C-alpha cells in the first residue's frame, strides 16, 4: 500500500518542470502587489517610489548570468554528453526554479507599478512607467532564461531513446 494519501505512485525521484500555472500565479501576485504599491506608498509616505536605471539593469544582469549558465549547462549535458556532479545539477536546478518564481513575481510587480502610472499627469509618471516596464520585461527575461536552465538540467533516462 502506498504511503501517499492521494493513492498515486511515487515518481521514482523525477521532478516535473515548473508549470506555467505556478509561474502565472506568482506573476499575478506580483501584478497585484505592484499595482497596490503606488497608492499605498503615496498614502503612507506622501510620494511613490522612484524607479532608477539600476533596477532594470540589475535584472538584465541576472538574466544574462542565467542565460550563460543555461548555455554552459546545455552544452555540457547535451552536446558533450557529460554528466554534472550531483551537487552541481541540484544547485543549478534549484537556482533555475527559484529564479523562475521570483522573476515572475518581479515582472508582475514592475508591470503592475508601471500600469498605475499610465494616464497619470505627475511630473515623473512617464519616466516611472517606462523604467518599470523595462524592469518588467527584464523580469520576463529572467523567467525565460531560468526555464532554459531548468530544461538544460534535464537528462535522458536510460529508457529514453529520443
């Protein structure tokens, strides 16, 4: 009898890829948080947070590092057909999952914040909307490169022929 109350058999040590539903949930949570940030900070502090170029550039840097790691991992595992050390594989998979989830949250947050500035006549509204939108796009780039890294960590099992 299985110890799992759902009656499903254990997966045999296999992990499923991060689902689009989970990423969407984190993105929606970020969207709501970013949308609420503007009015709540104006009410609490009297002014909304400023988005400088440092935030989007830092996110682009993270996406670039993830992309390079994904490429190197893919080349090692799928082109050179070498196995990663177990701790390296687990570390890269955990990095990919964490970055995908946080990237979705950050992307949603910056997009939500950018939306609050659309149609606003404030002095820095256009600047904040633009920089937040770019940061949101960089967050999406983090999600994409993290998913590529997760995919690069996949190895064919002995039974897989294709």
